[in-house]
C-alpha cells in the first residue's frame, strides 16, 4: 500500500510504501524524513510559503534576498531620520511645548492623508500595469523622505540666519512658521506618495511570485510570510541601530552612515531590474 503525504500547498512531500510480511509491517520511505525535524526546516516553514520552491516563481528567492538587504539598510537610515524628526518636535529644547508638537503632528497627518487621496486618484489605475516602475519610484521616494527628515535640523539655523531677510518676498509663508516645519510637512507628503505607490505595486509583485511554473501559489500565505520576513529584518535593523545611534552624534558621522545606507539600498534596487511583473 502507498501512502502519500502532501504539504499545505498540496505538493507531495514524501511517499511511504507499506509492505506486509509475516507478523510485521515494513515501511519504505521515499523522500527526506529527517529535514522536517531540523532547525532549517522549521525556519523555512515560518518564513517561506508552503510548498516552496514549487509554489512560487523562480525569481522569488533572489528578490527576497535583495529586498531584505534593502529593508535592513532602510530601517537603519530611518532611525537617523526619526531622531531628526523628534528634534523637530522639540525634544531636547527647553522652550518647546507638547502643544506645539501636537499641532505639528496634526499638520503632518493632514499633509499625509491629503496626499494619499490625491495620489490614489491620479495614479491608482496605473500602479498594477506598471508595477516595476512605481515600485522603483517608491524606493526612491523612501530615500528622499529619509534625507529630508535627516536634514531638517539644519534648517533651523538656516531659517534664523536667512529667512528674515527675504521673508517679505514669500507672503504665503508666515514669519511664525519656521521653514523646518514646512519641510517636515513636505516630507510627510512624500512619504504618503511612497506608501501609495509601494502598496499598489506590491499587489502585482505578489501575484507574480504566486505564479509558479506549474500549478498555482497561495497569495494569502505569500503575503503573510513576506510580512514575517519584513518584521524580522526591521527588528534586526532596529537592534543594530540602537547600538550604533549613540555613536552618531556629529553631522559628519550621521550623513556618512546615511550615505552608505542609501547607497546600499539603491544597489539592491538595481538588482531588481531582472524581475518582470508587467501584466
């Protein structure tokens, strides 16, 4: 008698052939019956789609490796921008108030949400057919927001030194609104545009990777496992960033690390050119 075991995706994992002899049964197993108990097998079940590699497209692993490297570098760079943003909220400034920080957060959220509505209206129908283009654009916009947020502390001194001299030429910018606040709001709008383009193109990427050479993949399982991988990479980036941030106290060290993080992220983006997802 033949007993076939299948994984969650319906693919054959192992085949057992049971042969009867006098007073006993002998099982002959075709396939690997030890790897499932190993640590690597457990990790594969947690972070890889069921039935991998038969349930995904051939370019899935290469993309995930490059995407993980990019996400790791972005998480480190994001910590630098977050520190600068907190300085914009007034952290470390004795004259700052929680009310001003709240008002700045509200203005940023308004800019963010309005940009989402406008971007979805203009680009919504193009995100799926041109997934590669908009995914690449989202990566660039993500780096742009990090750079803008990180540079925002420098705008305080720039405002105090230069803005009063030509503020009369800009009637739409009240003297009571620092240039730094406007920059953070602009960064929030760029981040919203990045969110729209990334989420829209992600759907096409998921459907592409869930289309193996034979059969069909599970889109839901693929999304869930991708979220798990991104979470682990982000946690690892935050852990390493927490240990390195105390040493990045000067503008030179901060911008040097930021340059290398963005350069590495851009290198990973260039490695994604071979993935074709246009439908």
